[in-house]
């Protein structure tokens, strides 16, 4: 079938809106009509050419919501008409990783997903005779996409696509890092670096968990008001701090953070996030994605003296199990998504979403079809 997609032909070039051929779903696959998609910093990162797994030409996008319009042979868990959120972290419930109960990182299709192809090793997208590659197993910058059955979470039908698409990445990543990865407890002091589409959801999660101090750190002064709306108790702009940021934060939190979260993707900020943690027990969670080739550093003494460095992908959430619950939280008004969606644009204007991100004007832009 002919579909409309925003194609990334090469790094750093604007996405090109064009007609693409999409082959129907094969065994174990589903065809989804994408109704809305958020634009995440990770899409921008891959488009920048710094992602070691970035492949061109490809159809980016991993924060979508839509409707199943066709299913391939053998598909049992979803049917035509089901409302779904595509999952870049699938949940097969059969691989060693799923069965371990220790991680959400299902590996059933990770190798082919990282190569931009479906599990059978081929792409469903083409322009003329040339393949166009999938991205993160989702490719939501298209009005139709094909996904493996294990890469969709069925959600309730009354949930608005243009809001719950954000649960496909940013909301779940931020809330989940607090609830599933860190397991923040009432009374904990939390420091969040980077108050964008992810960090504000970390703040929202910390508030839900009953944290005491929720300190937000961002270079953009406009993020203070938004942070406070979501439960931030203290705002720190590093450019306004006299002297080093780390001792300032340790002092502010009476010895250091119980939990810190890095939501920027900068290795120097990752070091600050670890070192502002409390001696003996503070845990720092890396969420930000740093460019290929970058490495983190600290004195081992920081770990010897009890600080813990860990990471979180998709908030540690098991997509098919947890995403429908997070949709319920939104519908029950337990979480606020609406105020974080600062712009809604038609697909033809998707390139403006990257300009809004770079200028610091947007938290999340949602693109509709
Ligand atoms: P964003 O652009 O919306 O927000 C980034 C924020 O960081 C901005 O507010 C910016 O002002 C701030 N910032 C920049 N430099 C800073 C510094 N030195 N100190 C403090 N703040 C600084 O991006 P986002 O969509 O929120 O994504 C954040 C990061 O998380 C990206 O690296 C993205 O790729 C990554 N990410 C990871 C996962 C995961 O599963 N691990 C999921 C989604 C996004
Ligand atoms: N291809 C990238 C990996 C980037 C990365 O870490 N991605 C996160 C999700 S970011 C969503 O906005 C993730 O889920 N990681 C686990 C995984 O298996 O990819 C690179 O830098 O190489
Ligand atoms: Zn994302």
C-alpha cells in the first residue's frame, strides 16, 4: 500500500514528506494506522548522525499511538480495530531476559531491530526498488507502520491518541525510572538533571512516590515554572551557581540526593548526577543517551563509598503489561500529560518540531496525521 511518511534520507537533513510503499504484515506482524506521534530527543539524536545504530534512509519515530488495521498469520494477542501503543522495548514473555524478571529489556528481536529490519531480516518500507529502514522497531513518523505483535501494547479505546502517544516513550521513561528502576520511597530527596520531556516526567513520578525534596537542575530558566507545576520543590540553574555545582547540591540536600536522574545525555552531567548522591547509599540513574564513543568517568572512590550508578531504558517498564496501566493513570487523572504537550503539528510540519526542541520552546511536540 502507499503510505505517507517523513523520511530521514541522511544525517542532519530535514525529514522529507513523501509517499512510501509499505508491504503488509507477515507472520506474527501487525499493520497499525498511526494517529499521533510525539517527537523525542532520541529521534533528534539519531537524525544528527551520532547514533551508532542510525541507518539511512529510514523512518524515525518511536512515540506513537494508533489502531490495528490488519494482522498477519498467527497473530493472537491483538485484532483489527484494537487501539495500541507501539513498543520499542517489546515484551515477548518467553526470552531469557523476560523470564528472568530482572529486566524489561526483552531481547527476542533486539538484533534485527537495531539493524532497521523486521525479525525476518527485511524491511517492509520501500521507495521505488530501494528499501527504507525501520527505526527502533516502530517507525511512527508514518501514517501506517508494520510491527511485530510483541511490539504493541493494547490500550483502552477511550484514550485520546494525541495525548497517550507520549506514553510510548517520554511519560513511561520518566515515571518508570522513578517507580520501577529506582523505586523511590516517601521522604527521599531527589535531584533531576534536565527538565525536558523526560525530566519533567521524573519530577511527576517523584511527586507520586512521595519524595521530600525534588530538586530540578536545568540551564533553561523557563523550565522553573513547568517544574514547579509538576512538583519540583527547588530549581537550580547551574549557570547561576557560584562555585562548583556538586557541593552546592550536596549541601542543599543535607548530604546528597537519595536518588538522582540524568535526563540530558551529557557525560559530564552524568558525573555530576552521580557525585551529588548521598555517601553510603545514593543511587544515580542514567536515562540520557550520550553520543556514540562517549564514556563516563568518576573516581572509583565515589562507588567504594556507597554511591551506585545504574541506567534505565523505557523506565524499566514491561511494555505490554505496564503501558495499559499508565494509560489508565492518565485517564483517571493521576498523571498530567496535557500540560507537557506544548505543540501539536500536522505531519507536513514535522521539521518544525525539531526547531522547537532546539530552541528550548517545546517540552513535547505531538505530530498528527
Ligand atoms: P529534551 O531536549 O526535552 O530535554 C533536555 C533538557 O536538558 C532541556 O531542558 C535542556 O535545557 C536541559 N539541559 C541541557 N544541558 C544541560 C545541562 N548541562 N545541565 C542541566 N540541564 C541541561 O530531551 P528529552 O526528550 O527530555 O530527552 C532527554 C534525554 O533522555 C535524551 O538524551 C534522550 O535521548 C534520552 N532518552 C532516554 C530514554 C531511555 O529509555 N533511556 C528514553 C527517552 C529519552
Ligand atoms: N541506538 C542507541 C541506543 C540508544 C538508547 O539507549 N536507547 C534507549 C531508548 S531511548 C528512547 O528515547 C533504549 O531503550 N536502550 C536500550 C536498547 O536496547 O537500545 C545508541 O546510542 O547506540
Ligand atoms: Zn524517546
